[in-house]
């Protein structure tokens, strides 16, 4: 119930306040969101498998976002930012779909 209340509160706060991302950070926002979603779906999977650890989740969440943003930053510095952004999105997308497939199997026993 607490996570659902947190999500609802976050959505309402996002709608109530005018949140703007500085122009220089905008390329990193989509990558950070996908990395955060990867950690969230991994956490949901861990809860359903009965192996969830809150410390592991928090560290995974923060590390995923920071590492993904750093890879994109490094790509920007090397002049291959779009290629590394695509690579990060593909890898995290595969992880998200793998976690969602596992969650589906656990929910529907199929």
C-alpha cells in the first residue's frame, strides 16, 4: 500500500509543480527513466519470488541510473553519444522485458 501511495503522491506532485529539466541534462533523462524502470521491474520480480531486499533495491536503483547516465555522458564526450544511448536502451529494454516475462509467468503460472 505504501508504494502505491508513493506513486500516487509522485504523480500528483509532478502534475502540480512545473518541473523543468535543464537543457544540458535532457539527453540523460530518458536513459535515467529506463534505468529506473529496470530496477523497479527487477524489484517487483524479486518481491514475487520472495527474495526482495530493500537495500539491494535502493543500491540497484541508484547504480542503474548513475551508470546508464555515465555511459551516455562518456559517449557524448567521445562523440558517439547516440550509439551508446541506443545500446543502453537496448540492454535495459531486454532486461525489462525479461523481468516482465518472469512476472507474467509467476502471476499466470504459464
